[in-house]
């Protein structure tokens, strides 16, 4: 290892010197930052503060991106490129500054500028606020994909909502989750470029009028109701060192009428702004879950709001080209990230039929060639539906169009599947019964030319179970695109020590060609390399240990196994299985203090949807167990349990490089893919996982010997359910487990309150637990034993760690985006 690398390990704030020259520009970044402090921020630039430097830098970086962005936009027009519209109700980009500096090759300049003024980039970035405009994997995937699209040079646009409040900020008080508003814009942000002149009206409610056109064709006109304005805000997304900059357009709801002056003058101050406030509410908050009925209308409003504005934008751009309508799908493709934006299908139909006066056949032909849909879940309760009643009220014209799509579709189905009288009701876009509902996934399937799952297993499940009927109707429509993560953020940015080491041995090419990590296989037997690998990991672990000390006031041993489970809290992800095992470990240490045990630090993080009682109880249980375990002098040196509050992208960037064991333990068949699993393995963590989602594909690539797979596979879960799963039987026969469960069902962790966790106990035993936690318990414990045993053999462990990183090239989002662009979108890079 060269001397500088070793220096780096000691001095984390030292810049990483890469050979590539920064983007050519006449003036220096620092000079421009100073200029902006005075002329854009309107502040004295002779006396600098951290804040001034930060915003000055942001504006100077933004200038550089804007120059490239406008060049790129002009090129798209000039080259008449086919464009991709990526529609997502969620984006989780993480902090911007470091990623943008890295992409533009400006990190050193920024370091220098700050250092000369007595500040440090790391400290400044620590205070940067993070847009939490998503719940979890789905939103983060959208951001990884935007990064890869820009790095590949694709003519692509992201579209979403500029929520004023992101997902709530999680605090832990007395062990319980408390939700606080996440006012990420409290200081404003220059990363967003507001476009007050890009303002489109969006209609809700109203009446549909019918009229006959000159050819005697019945036409429709949707009028009246409420109008809300959608205002564009652009976030720039630079490619990695390729001069390419794309953008994500986030719509903000603006009032159609500012305020009612007559009411104000009459003294009705509240009434005068009521309408304005209700309009602005549309982009106020991101929904953490859609199971609260009072939020339902607002959520559907959000969906239509951003989709209507986006379709308007696409049509406006297309019209500038003066091409016939049938070329719309030749020049554009729309990817729907889950069903949340699928109302785009009837919206485009409405535009083409009612505004552009196309025939139904022409309009439908265009739609079916334009839209593609990605499914991210097999959970029945997460497959979105809306009551016909609500749809008819809020979007009356769209409901008519959906009825007509359904009528024609079912007519076709009846014609082609004459001997299956039940099929039409199963595939219908609208459910039968007293409260009919629109199935958004069926709408998305019928209105798209491509439907994809996000891992091989998930796509297979869609084919075999969830959308089985549709496979026969549209055999060529379904395909798989296994997820990926961007190596820029999830290795180069978050793991600087390892990036140094990799670049030193492999060159810098891996940052944009992750398959180059394969070459690491040649280095596993080099002792010095393994030593350096371990040093990098230890540096990262110490950094995390410092953070834990600071945030939770608990000292953890950086030489202990860092075993991490961070993700949204959900029963299917089985954080419960993890904590059950921890309690049994705790019992064992107390019973047999003489047995030497490898010290272990179990780390949890993640948010529970505010209305999801069980998920919140599990968080509480983990914190109660942590309190007990961490304060027990008998176990303190061997076992620590940490819950890190407010898990977000930045915290993930700190945790991922410091993790030894990555917990990916969902019930097989439930996790569509997972992307956390990829980030951890890429950084050299070993996965402890079920044969679920993309864990299976990770195992294929890192090798069975370098991953700990355990438990029932998807088919076995189904078989067991069919045979009858009896958790009481397991309870009776496994004394260790019984002891753990009885402790939960007593006041052991909540002195004086023996029923605090009875709902958890009952869900595991009496409720028939669909996630079959106890069925996998023994196999999970055994896998942990193997881990503890093998971790001690440092040579073996480090080799396995290296083999993980070496095998993860496939899981780059660059690969995924290439597959999407070749296999679905039919678009090519313009660089
Ligand atoms: C996730 N879905 C999947 N949904 O769970 C995960 O397996 C997959 O890797 C990832 O998508 C990317 O494909 C997901 O994150 C949500 O966050 C829902 C959004 C709507 C509200 C409820 C949560």
C-alpha cells in the first residue's frame, strides 16, 4: 500500500487525489464560490462562515453543471433523440455536494478552498441537509438509476414531487419511535432550480361534457372543478466525469388563486387563504404508507398531480418537433416506477382523445407502445387499488376512460379464452362487489408494452402467482431486470479507504465498469493485500464506533463482529428473528460465562410507518433488549445492541463500509429484490440471508462458500403453509427458543409491564404468523454459529470479504440501466 493510503487511514479528511483533471473552466471553483457569496447570497465575502462557504460552493458547482446541462439539452433536440421519462413518486438522492464534486472531478479544489479558510469538507457536508423524499428501496433505486443514466449519457428525465416535508425524522424516546416533521427545506436549497414560468394547471373534480365532432364522433370535455398549478423545480444529475448532466423535475403545488382579496378585506383572514393552503397541501408531505384512510384522497391527488404535469411537459416537448402523433412512442418512452404513476395511462388517453381529437384506436396504440411498468412488491396489501367512487369524484373523465379500457380488454379476453369464464373477472381492471375498486397494477399491465420484476425470483413469482393470468394473455410482455446500485455513491463515495486500495491495484476504471472488480480474485492470496483490506475495514469500523459513541453514548469494540440490519421496519423483513436470536445469545452468555465468545455488536436502523403498530412494537422491543443487554456487566464485553435513530442515506453511507455481517433475512418469496444487500456485499460484508429476492443472485456471483444462506426457500414456505404451519409445535420442542419467547411475554425487558410485547408474542404463535419466523429460527441460529466460528479465522474471513467485493460487478446500476435501455426503452446514449 502506498504511503498516502496509509496516511489516509489516519487522516480521514485528507483529499483523495485522483489523476483525472477537473472539468476545464476558466475560473477557479473557490473564486466562483466567493463571487456567489457576495452576488447571489448578498453577503459579505471577506468574512466567511461555514454556511457561506457551503452555499457559495453549491452555487459554483451548480454553475458548472448548468453549463453542461444546457449543452446536453440542446444536443437532445439537435440529434432528435428518443427520450426516457422515469416517473417516480419517490426519490432518495442523499446529500448532494460530495457526489457532485466527485462526478465533476472538483473534490480537491473544494478541499483546498475550504482548507485555506480553516474549514473542512467533511464538517461542511455533515451539516448538509438530506432530502428524504422516499420511504426506502424504491426511492433509492430511482436515484441510483438517475446516476447511472447520466453516467451512461442517456437522454433521460426523472419526474417526481417536490415534497415540502420528506419522510418523518425518527427520534427514539424511551425506546419508542417518535415521528418529527422533516422540514428539509427550512433553509431553502440551491440544489433545486425553481422554474416559476413552467407552470401547468391540474384539474380535480369537475364535470365531463359530451359533444359530437364534425364526423359525428362522440367527444368529451372535462371542465370545472378545482385547478391547482404545478410548478417545476429541477435537480441536476451529473454523470461521472463525462460532461453529461441530466435532471429530475420535481413538481411543486402552487395555488391557482393566491388569495381572495375580498375575503381578506372583509376581515376573513383565514378564509381568504384557505383555498391556497389546500392547494399547496398536495405537495406538502410524502406518505410513509397508504393505509391511513384520511390520507387516501390526498395521495391520489398527489399521484394525478405529478402525472398530469409530467404528461403535459412531455407533450409540450413533442409538439415542438412537429411530428405526427404516432411517432410519440418512437421519440419517447415512459417508465412507471411502481403503479403510483399509472394514472398516466388514462391521462395520456384523455389528452389524445379529448384535446388532440385522435380516435380511440390511435390513442390506445400510442399508449401501449409508450408505457413500461416496474413492479416492486408481491405483498397483496401493497398492490394499489382505488375505489371507483373516489376516482369518479376526483377524476371523472379518467374513470370513464378506465371503464372503456376495461370493456375492450375484457371483450378481447372473452374472445380468446372462451372456455375460461372466470378469467375476465380475475384480470378485470375493476373488482366486483359492493365497493368496486380500480386495480392499478392491472391498469399498468394492460396499458404498457413491458412489465418487469426486479430480481430473477421476483419475476418468476410474478409469472407463477401474482400476475399468472396475464402471462397467458400477454406472454411477451413480462421480463426481469435485476436491480443494481451505483458504485459512485455506494463504494467510491462511502468507502474512501477501500476505493484507494482498489484504485491502487486495479486502476480507477472500476468506478464506471464495476466488472473490473473481478480482478480482485487474483489478489486474495497476497498477504499484504489482505492486511491492507483489513485495515481499511477497521478504519471504517472505528469511524462508525465513534458515531455510535456520540449518538447513543455506548462504547463498542471495533474488533467485534459488526452485524447490521438496516431497512424499513416490516414483519416480512423479520427484524424480529434477529432480536430473538440476540436474546438467546444473551441467555447463553449469562448461563455459561466461562465459554469464550467472539464479541458481537448488533446494529439496527430503520423507520416504521407511523400507523404500523406491530413494526413500532418491534422497534420498542429492540430498544428494550438493548437497554438490558448493554447495561449487564456479565455480557457487556461480548454483546452490544445498538439502535441507530433516523436511518437515511447518509447513515447508510456510514454503516455500509463498516459492516461485517449483512442481515437479509426476509421470509423467502416476500422481498422483491433488496438493494441494501448489494451495497453491503459490494463493500466486503458477508451476507447472512434467506434464499429470497436478489440474495439468490448474489450467492451465484460471490460463490456459495462466501455467503451464509439459511432457512426455507420460497417453495418450502408455500409447502409448509399448505401442510399447516404450527408455531406452537416449534415452541414446545425448542427449549432455548421457548425461554426467549417467554421472556418477551413477561416483564423481563419492561419491568412492571408484562404485557408490553404480548402482541408480538401472539403474532408469532397464535396468529399463525404468515412470515413463519419460528420455522427459520433454528437454521438462523446455526448460521450465526458458523459465522462466529469463521470470523475468528481472520485469513479465511478476509478472503471471503474480498471475494464478495470481487463478485459484485453485476449489481452495478450501470448494468441494470444498460439492460433497461437495450431491452425495454430502445434508447441509446448521447455523449
Ligand atoms: C422495495 N419497495 C422492495 N416500497 O421492497 C425491495 O425489495 C426492492 O429492492 C426495492 O423496492 C427496489 O426495487 C419499496 O421500497 C416502498 O417503499 C413502498 C412505497 C409506497 C408506500 C409503502 C412503501
